[in-house]
């Protein structure tokens, strides 16, 4: 099979003057090298396409692929991750990972939590904030946790995200709304354990690859897996492998993650983030259906290694799910 690779390269965006924070979700060359190397090791032929505009040019020139391995984060708007899959759907080209509906939904954390909650998956209460008038519907008390509604990689998350006085809430939210040009999400601050859970597969065939607990060291920014802590994880964070057979909280966190993954219709591979309340009850935080795939630094490959799943094996599991779906669709 001939596999096209679509991606947003960090170096290209930085060269255009994009800030480091704005380029945080884009990929390094070593990530593309890693994915391409794994695909070739699995026996696939590869073709680097690049970002969405490059994809459009190639498609208009008549180029086609058996499957596209898409990790494009997109550039603008709260549905930016859905842009490449929508283009590929238009041209009838199958691709890896979730469809435009899922990617548009899951980038908006408030809408995602609504769907997850309605599906019966445990998640905390929340409020989407655009103006101070939205606080009239706030149904829970301090402490609060505030973050942008449609960002990843911990962007907009810092020690300031923990708000202990309701009187300060509007000012913190207004600052985020102005800075990121999107609503803020307000949730109760959850003081319990934090996990990220890796999943491969689609629907009933989805399975947990592994999980890891995120433990902040004494020199880390307190109380939050922040943008800064993520950027300095080697010095500030300990990743502890989860063992569902020995730890009932881990087992519960993995089940919540799997239930959320299926309820949202996510495909092929990704990550679900979980935080526990003070009673150590796992609650859904958010899902990343386009999880980072840097062989060294990204959470999904890290937790897979802890579960004795190598990088090429991880990419193979993702591809197996995508190829099976593409073949079924081709037979219809």
C-alpha cells in the first residue's frame, strides 16, 4: 500500500513568524521521520505530502494514495483539526484517525464533555465562558480550574488556572478569552490523581494500550500539568506506569477512557486524559484523537513503551485499525 503523510511541521510555521506557543502542537521533523520509518518497517510505501494546502495542490494535480496517515493539527478555528479529513472525504481518499465530525467536536472541550456526560461517562460539571453573564449559570463552587476551550499541549494552563475565589473568576476567564480568541472552560478543580490512557482501535474493537500516572515533582508548577511542566517534563514530572490488576483506581480510569473513546466515535488510536476528584473517583477530562507521535517525547509512545509496546508496534496497531476500516468501506 502507498501511504501519504500529512502533517504541520513546526519549523515551517516558526519560519513564518509563528510563536513557540502557537506552534506547540505542530510536529518536529523527527516525528515525521519516526512515523515514516515505522510505516516502511511495516512494509508500506510512503509519500510525504505536508500541510493542508500542499494536500489540496497534490489532489488537484491528480495524486492519490491508498491511505493517508494524517496528523495535521490545522492552523485556524476551533474545527482546525477537521480540515484535512474533510478535504480527503471530498476526494474519496481514506485516512488514518478520526473523521471531521469527531475532530471538530473533540477540539471543543465543552461540547465534548456534553456528549460524554449524556453517554453516561463520568465527567465533572463545567461552564463555557464567553462573557461574565455566563457565570449566572455556574452550578458549582470554588476552587475552579480555567483553560481555553479549544487548545492542546497544556496551552493556557498554568498555576493561574486554579482560581480559589469566585470574585476573581471573570478576570481570569476574560484574559484567556482575549489571549486565545475563544471561550474559556471552567471546571471544578480536581485534587486527585491524574492519568493519561492510550487507546488503539475503533468501536468495540478499541482497547487500552497502557496508561500512566502523571506525578508532579516538587520543582514543578504546582497542582497542574501545565504548558510549562509539559515542556520541561524530564525535570519536573515523573510518569508512572499504570497497573489495572493491582490498582483499582487505574482500572477505573482505563474503563472511563475506553467508554469515552467509544461514545465519541474516535478511531484507530489516541489518548484520553483523566483526573480524579478528592475521593479518587476518575473523571473524564478530555480526549486527544490526534495524539502526539514523537517517538521519544510524546505521551502515547511513552506509555506504550511502559506497556512493552514498541513504537513500530504502536503504529502497526493504528494502521491495522485504519486499513480494516478502509477495506470494509471499499467493499460497500
